[in-house]
């Protein structure tokens, strides 16, 4: 992963691009965060990355979040489920932002809402986890 980020960073510099290069990972222990930052590659946790995206482009992030809710139909995935998942994964600022915008409260961990089961220790309900990782919708391009 780090080598791919280094190559991407080098190519961006060759092209004169000002794009930022990120490594998004739950495992920051084995990544040289300070060394990568010194050359312009940011290493961040997934929740931190979502928070950064929301600061940069809240309209696009909201569109992506609502598309995720719309796409997850069986079982249904509600706004409450999404807020709880964002909070559990460290995107606390984003969860608070949309809870306020949608006039909702962030449900507590382990409290069932809607048709979904309580969250497991990893911040997902079994039904959502069984579908595999959530994929970014088309609308963030």
C-alpha cells in the first residue's frame, strides 16, 4: 500500500498535480506516518478521512451517504444506522454534522433502531457485515 502511494505521489509530482495522496487504514502501527507526511502523503484512519471529505465537500458526502442508505435495501439501512456506524468508525464530526442537519440524535452503540440488529463490537450489524465492505457510491468522482 505504501509503495503504491509513493508511486502515485511521484506521478502526481511529475504531472504538476496538486492532488493529495492518502493512505487510509485502520492499521497505522506499521506505516511511517511522519516520514510519509514529510514527503506529502497523509496516513489517516478511515473516520478521519471521512471527516476530511465532509469538510471539503459536504454536499457530495451527503449525496454519497444517502445513496448508501438507498442502495442497502435487504435488510434496510436507515439514517440512524448510518449515523451510528459513522460514530463507531471514528467519523464523529461527520456523524454529528448530519445528525444536526437531519434533526436526529446519534443512536447509542448496541441500541436497536429500525429493522436492523444491534451493532457488533466492530461497529457493524451482522446483516450489513455479511454484505461485505460498504463501497463508495458513484457520486464522489
